[in-house]
């Protein structure tokens, strides 16, 4: 801390708040601790009776919080992400497009392990809309060692911590299985729900086939529609009951099965596979029809963005994979869920 003349303070950092009183108009901190004095500030400071100021002495090895926040912002900012202005050492990042918010969690944890640095984000692999807040960055002290920012930058190795990947899939085929629907004993209540869920990702249902619980028939229906759409979804018949033939039919269609089952409730009986051309196919359990959110809602942001999932992706959903059925449900963003 150093005392200097106010007229010589341009570019220096204030050590404490400076209060201004204008009778009948204003009383409060006119300049905050950490403010970098500008040429325009000098007349105001002098009018406040501040002939001298206490300032921080920044040597070559120190970085002011505002500049440090900019460094952290550049570390974070990937595709389709915008950065706000620095305010009191903080910067917010927002989505610049609709899509799937992806996050390098391992590197995030490494950076947050560096003393006096913090990056707070929303949950990764989730759906976002343009304008949604994604993250905030800042350093804890007013000034920070430059070496810590160099260390944080080195962790990323030239990559960005987060991206928003726009949705790529545009068309879907829905294959409704089940003798009760096929024979019109009950109304198909599943497809309307699915159509509405897919709209959130910009996906339109182009084909819809209702088929009996017959393995060969379901397989034929899959192969009939899969070359003309971006994703195939089979509803019903996903349990282990002897007359539930959907999983077997999907396997018989030639899809490479990533998983049949996931450590998530509701939605444990989900199936995901891919055809040779990369087209995904899903077998959806009945809970997708009536539950507010399921494993389907967790994985769809990535699938809609064209990100290929593997078995490990599903395994990772185990922690936090139990929906608690909160009255005001924000699952899958709920801190008590996934």
C-alpha cells in the first residue's frame, strides 16, 4: 500500500472504498476498493476532498482482479459462448445459441484447486437456450500472482473449458410397439408426449409406425424408416417380460448396442444403439410417457447435438441418478438430483 497524489493516480488501484456525500442526493461508496483510477475520476476525487490516495503497488508478478477475470474468461470461453463485462472482478459467461452445454469437469476441478482462483458453472451436458447463464469467473483477492493464472492456462493446453454445441438432429421416426395399441384397445398416449419433448431440441417426428409385439415386425419397421431420419425411437415393450420384444428387435436390426439399462430412476430400462452411419436408436421405457423427467431427458441434449455416447457416460449418471420427485421439479438441474 502506498500514498500518492490524486493527480498522479491514473492507472493505479484503490486500496479501500471512497465515500461521497451529496446532500439530499447521494451518500455511499462512489469508488470501490479495487477500482482502477481513470483520468475522468480525478476531478470527482478532488471534489470529494481527496488530495491523496492509498493505492496498491502492482509489480510485474501481480495481476489485478479485473484483468485476472478476463484471463479466466478466455480459458472458459469456447464455441457459441459470450462474455459479459467485468464487474467488481467478476465476469459472467452466457450461451450464444441453443444447444448442449459441455464442460471439461476434470480440468475445471484442477483449475479450482489452484489457490485464490474460482470458476463456477452450471451442470455440464445439459440443454441451454441462447442467453442462459453458464458460468462466472473471478479471483478471490484484489490482486493475484501472475504465476497462478499461467498455471490455470497451462492446464487447458490451448483448449477451452466449455462449449455450447448446437443441436444437429432434425427428424425422427417413432415406432410404437404393443398389442394393446396395435389392436386399438387403448389410445397411443406415448407418441404425443414424445413429440412435445423432441420439439425442445428442434426435432420433428417425420415417421410414425404402430406395430404389434412381434420381433420380426418391429425389426422390419426399424429398417424401413431408419435411412430417412436422424434418430429412431421405439416406445413400449422394454421390460424383461417374455412378450416384450423391442430390445431384441433393435439388436436384430443391426444396431451396435451401447447399453440396455442405466443406473437412473426413473428410466432404468432404456436402450441406446447406433447404426453404422451414426444414426442413434433408442428404446424408451414407459416412464418417459408419464414421468416429468427421466434418463431420456438427461441424455437427449447430447444426442440431439450429435455427440456419441458410450457405456461410461451412462455409468456416470449413477451418482445423482435418483429423482426425488420434488414438488417444484427442476430435474435434471436440481442439486439433489442429476
